C-alpha cells in the first residue's frame, strides 16, 4: 500500500485530540437533541460522519484534479510533491507537540466557513438521518488545519481518484474519535492524547515525510 494512505490514516486517527476539540463539541450538542439510545442513535451518528467524510472526499477529488491538471508541468508537479512531503513533516512535528503551525491554516479557512455556517441552522435540531447527513456534509468544511494539511498530499497525488481516496483514508482515521460516544469516547480520546501515542504517531508521520524528501533526491 502507498505510504501516503497509511500516513493520512494515522494522522486522522492519532490527531484525535485535535478532532475532538474541533468537532467533539458539535457532535455532543446535536447528540443531546437527536435519538440517544438504540439503533436510531447509532444511525444518526453514522449519517453525520458519512456526510463529514464525504466532504473530505469531495475536497480530495478537487485537489487531486488540480494536481492532475498541473501534471504536464514537471517542475510544478515536483514542487507539489516536495510541498506534500514538507506538510507531512510538519504534521509529524504537530503530533509531537513541537509546533502549532495548524492555527494559521485554520484562520485562513474562516472566510469560507462564514458563508457555510448559516446553512447549518436549517438542519437543527437534529431529529434523524435527514438532518444529520446534510449537517455532516456542511460541517465537513469546518476550518481544520489537519484537513488542510492532508489535502496537500491529495493535491500532489496527480490524480483526482487518488486524491479522493487519500482523503477517504484520512476521514476513516478520524472516525473513531467522532463516532464513539460517552465513556468509550472519553477513553479513546485519552488514548489518542497520551504522550507515548502522540510521540509514536508523530515519529511515524515525520518518517513518511522525510522518506518523501529522500526519494525525491535519489
């Protein structure tokens, strides 16, 4: 399997503290209004996350298509590859707690989010799947530095399909943090935020980024 798929899955999975901070409160808020027991509650949570991940995949498709369009320009394609490797290094350093580079990226996405956010009120309160799915589609565009960083890898993929699949891998990595509820969610979040987990995951992602540089200069 392409290392970039595994790297983005790990970033999504073990960047869990960031995900819980960005979206956990949103999930908790609409969970108080949505069905809270049995299969209905599970389906509502699945619908929300399906919508959220679908937005990531759509963004990856667009980024991959843009990278594909630039593929005929070798210098630009090489530049995108190096940039994606640099972002993997930066994400590894973020997971290690060395840098907070994600904050400026999130501030940059606020302009788009200000246009999208008013639409979310149409689907609140959440009573079922019919509200949860479109709400997830909209909240998938919430400014998030981890998402933007992952998109740089999709941009360098050189293929719209691969870009979409890369963001699917990232989205699936984020799923446990935002799907699980109650005590289990708290336990998983504590696991994702544990120092040893962040160090190991940060070193893995950092290693993938460094490998990208090494492969480029061979």
